[in-house]
């Protein structure tokens, strides 16, 4: 047999072969399979050309007998077909039997808000779990495309047909300040006369910010820029600086500061979970996305208590 002959094998022909082998008759095999003897003959012809063996020979009349080669092939084909069946079987994900290693690209705000809850939840439900974070204020979609991250948490919905996403929650911006160092800003004039701390611009370009002032006028009054929300606290403490940032930071990096709703409209902040299309049907990834949504639900319940 030539080295490449095996590529001509197909599961259906092997299934027909095994039925003929078990039944010992073309007619009986045809009846059991619900096909014609012509179809059976075509399948056997293909296999004969692959194995260079007649496989079955007539003993007289319609009776056939398997060759020695056919007898030896029977058990091997059963193993191959069983493997093919397992290969196409629906994935059953069993967390308690699985060691999971996940990487999430996110900013420090969502890392501190959601990922501790996710870790506790998943670690208790799996055989083994490790979580790695890649911190960036605006995580690049290339992290998903290159496989460097399994999920992204971001305030920006993606562009690109290969990236899928789901909205996790909506937050409203608040004005944060150190109440031991200044009074709460109440009027628009108070905000116009204030100095701010904001996030770094990306590549010198204005992006849709989470914490930067919303108007060009207030943007000019940003005195300090930092790479992430966690760095805001050290600069705000003991100063008159204001920060316009996601309200949920009251539960995280800015928990020690006073906050209030600004007296002007600010756009809502949308938070998304993003993943690559190649993981859409993966059972482990599907389970992890459900766990992430559950973790967010738990966080939202605590947010309600803080607001109350």
C-alpha cells in the first residue's frame, strides 16, 4: 500500500465494510443499512483499491467470506470509527475536572472591580485556575487576535467582524475630590475654576475618555495626567484637584474620596466583554463568559448597597 492511500479512507465506507463483515452477506448488510447492494459494492471497491486486497470472496452462490486481511482490519476500523465518533461528539465541559488558565486584558478600574470576584468564583468551581491580567487603559484588539488574551474588558465596543462583544453594565461619571482639602464643587463656575487630574491621551490623540473632562474648556484645565485610575488617588489626596471618573470607582481606587454628580450632562460609560470569534463555540470559553457575567451581577448588587 502506498503511503498516501490512507487519505482515500472515509468513515462511511468503513462502516459499510464492518456491516458486511458482521452480516457475512451483501444482501443482509444492504437490508440492515437501508441501502442498495450497488452502494455497498462501490464502498468495497474503494476499500479494495486502498488495501490492495479483495476483502471478500464468494464461496458459491451469494455467500461470501472475508479474507484474512479483512478479518484483521475489522478491529482496527472499529477503533478508528470510535475515535471519529468521539472527535465529532458535542463538547461536555466539566469545570471540576479542568485546569483553566485565562488571560484578561483590562484597565485597572475593571481589574479591581470585577476580577477578584471572578477569581473567587471560578477558583472554587474548577480543578485549578490561574488568572493573568494585561493592564491597559484601552486594551488593544490585537491581544485577542494574537491569542495573548482570552477576554478583554473595555469601555469601547470593537470594530472588526472577528471580534464579538456583550455589554456588561452602564455606569455614570461622578466628580471625585478630597473633602479634607476642598469643598464640593456645586456650580458650573466651580468646575470652570477647578483644576483636574485626567488620564493620559493615547498616541497624542483624544480618545473617548472615562475620566477626562468632557468639554474642550475643562480639558484645558487638566493639570496632571496619569496612566490609570489607581494613580489618581495619590495626586488627589490633600489637593484641590477634581477627577471626573466612573462612579463605580467609589468601590475601588477612589473609595476614600468624596464624590458628587456634576451639574452638567456627561455621557454614560458602557463596559463591554470582548472575545475573538474563534472562541465563540468553545465550551470552556462559553462557561467562562457566563462566570464573568455572574461576577458582574454580584458586583452590581454591592453597588446598589453603596448607593443606598
